[in-house]
C-alpha cells in the first residue's frame, strides 16, 4: 500500500491543502483515528479532545443523570483552554487537524442536561471568550448506532463500558440534526459504516484523494467496503 501513498504525493504538490481540518462524529466512529492519520499524511500537528483527561466521564457513563453536568463543564473548560493556549501562542499555523468542533459542545449539553442545568451551562458558555478558528474543511463521520456500539465494545476502554445503545442513538440523532444545518465551513459527510480507516490502507487513501478536491460546499462520500 506504500505505492498508493507515494502516488498521492505528486497530486498533493499541485493542490492547496486545507489549512485547518476538523473531524467530527459520535463516539466510536473513528474521528481521532482519522485526525491522526490525516496529520501524518500532511505533516500537520493535532489538537485532540483527550476524553481520558476528564475525571467525570466514567461517572457520567455509569449514571448519566448525576454525572452529566460536571462532565460537560469539564469538557467545555478544557476545550476553551486548549483554544486559548493555541491563540496566545499563535501556533494554530502548526495545529492543523482537530478531532472536535467547539461549535458542537452544546449538542451534548442539550441531550444530557435537564432544563436548569442547561441554563447554567449556557450561561457559563456565553461568559467564556472562545475565539476558535473556522476550519477550512469539516469531516463528519457517521455510522448506524449498532456499528458504533460494536466498535465501542471492541476497543474495550474502561470508562466506556457502561455506554449503551440508547445513549448512542440519542447522540447519533443529535449529530444528524447539527450537521443538517451546519454551514460555517466546507463539509464532507462520510458514511463510515463499511470502511476501516484505521487498518485498511485503500479505504483511507480513497477518502484522502476525495477530500483533496473539496474547496466549498457540502459533499457526501458513500464508499463501498474494501476487504
């Protein structure tokens, strides 16, 4: 498969690469994996969500009702701090691939918090100064709930053992609604159900070749699996 990568390099030289890429999608869809692979292909640095840093996350998965607010606020402050540090250091020129959009932070809040908690969260959100750059390309990976659940179970992360199909279904629906209206940046919607971007080089190279041609608008990538 190395030949595929080598064949792509001359094409990259003649194409303007997106300066800042954000990869999004529900838990288990592979957004961090794709973000890291793109960073490797383009020699970009990454800005990652780092859910393992959230001390409230395992508690949230075990009891979403009581754990939602602290988990959500931790993520909000963590992402805001990451972006602030990037801005202060003026190094967004180096950090070119992220596995999250700060815009979608309220998506989780709306499905996990009760009305009073959501009002508190929104008050905090509005008080923060979050000057995030607009991506040159957003990649939204989507897959059916049963595929997400299977992937989450197979990777066996301790904090995620309590994730169930009901929560993943709610999350999937929320992402669908969010990106139905999203128009802040060029958007590539990828059906990731039948491809393996982590282990199948042809799947990855085909997606890479497709996204290099995107400059504006909304695009749909619905590939067939390559075994």
